[in-house]
C-alpha cells in the first residue's frame, strides 16, 4: 500500500515537472524577447497643469528581423500621481519583425508641481516583461501677458494703439491662443478678438490693437489657450483715464486786434503751434452772437508744424460792446477735430458808424476844409471891394 502511494506521488511530481518544463521559454524565445524595446513615449500635453487630463502614446518595437513576438497585458500607471482613465490592453497581439506597435492611454493628474515617472509594462510572450518609466512634469506656470506699449495719455475720442506681449515660459507649446478685449460701452476696440494659434515653448509674440475711448474705463484683456485639450485663461486689466497729452499739437492765438468799420468788425491775429505734433486744417471763425460776414467768414490757415505760425482775419457783424467767441479748430493725426475759443469785445465806437453809414473822421475833415475855403473866399471878396 505504501509502495502504491509512493508511485502515485512520483507520477504526480513527474507530471508537474513536465508541465513546468513546457511553460518555460526556450532560449530562442528569450533571445527574441530581448530584442523588443520601448522606442518612444510621448505625453500630450508635454507638461500638465494640476487637474489636466491627457494621453500617453507608447511605441513598442520588435527589433527581430525574422521573428514575430506575442505582446499582452500592456498597462500604464502603478501610482497615484497619474491615474489611468482608459482601460489596459488585456488581449494578446502580434508584433511582426521590425514592426512597431502603438499603445495609447488616457490619464489625469491631481498632483502638485514636480517631476513624475509613471510606469509602462508589457508581457512579451512567456519569456519576459518590459518595464519603462518615462519622465513627465506637472507645471502650473501660465503664459504671461504684459502691456508692452501704450500712449503717454488717453484723451476723449482719440484713437490710440496699444501693444501686448504674450510669452510662453512653459516646457511645452500651447495652442488655440485667443485674445479677447472688452472695454464696456462707449469704447471702440479694433480688433476686439484675435486668434493667434500656437505659441511655442520659450517664445513670445506681439498683439496690437486700437482703442478709442469716449469715457474713462478699464480694458479687460482675457487670453485663452489650450494646454493639450485643457482650457486655460490669463487676465489683464488696463486702466484708461483721461490726462493731458504732452506730445499733442497746441495751437494758440496771439496778437489779436479788433476794429470796426462801417458796421463790420475785423479780428486779426496770429496762431502759433506750441505743441510737439502737427496741427492739421487749422481754421479760425466767429461764433454767436456774431454773424459772419464777407470777405472772411472763416479763415483757413492750414497745417502748422511745431513752433510754426500763421496769421488770420475774420469778419462779422455784432452789437456794439458784445462779447464774441472766436473759435480755433484743428485736426490731430487721427482726424479728430479739436476746438478752443477765445472771447473778443466789439468796440463801442462801432455804434455811431453803424447809424451814420459814413466814417466820422473823413466827414469832419471835409467840413473843416469847406469852412476854411468859404471863410477865405469871403475875406478875399471883402478886401477886393475895398
């Protein structure tokens, strides 16, 4: 009986040994498995923000020139830093000689800034298993939006050009970059939205736009971009407050003289550009209560360069002693019309001139001449009779 039990145990042991011998890889299979390697591992995006999702693409290459291999149980992860959101490859597949098989995994990370090494694993037949740890970074550095250039001063209804700089300090490119600018009502922005496309790692680009404010406001700049398929934004505020433009044109009236002849008031003077920019289409005219009259209802001086000057004369009718605004207007480089006024007073002597219709001094002179002539003739006749 003992001999029978020993025989049965010996048979079972031999069968087990035979089964294990069948499962062991042959030297040829081991040699073939040693020629299988990870040829590439790519992350999209190249670096993650905390909370970003993305993909991992792993390339497995069969380096054998004449032998296929069986690959199975491909998986990725093995830690909590990058969690697998897609399934593993549980079925077997054949990779032919000198061919490459691609494995794609979807992942998400909630990890803080840092460098991580998730693991990819793959069984190659019964011979061996591949393990590969690829570096991936979590970097919460956003792209940077900077106001690079703006006017020295904002003035109402004046078009100004502003320049932004967008810089990408990240380790990877970002895509679908869009700049949106909102200034609220009564502010014209052109263009209000710009699509810029890809901003490469370590690169920067300039964004120009014009702003014509009619009221003081704040420009809200929103820069949208995608890190992989994840949406991110950067905000920038630009205050718009009205101040004096130190470089603008500044036409000034001087040497003003006012005279009245036959009911028509003549105002003469000079206009000097005391600013630092050209004053275009400089024009002088009178306003109510004056009624512009020929020959100079308005006077066009034209363009005045800085420190240049021109003379003018305007004519109008108005009541004696009236205060009349003289308007000086010009256009800036954007075509905006800018006007200022200066009051002049109509001389009181203009009333007598308007009633008589003749100049006073010439009439008096004629009367004196006639009186002298008549008196002299009378004396002459009297002496002649004597």
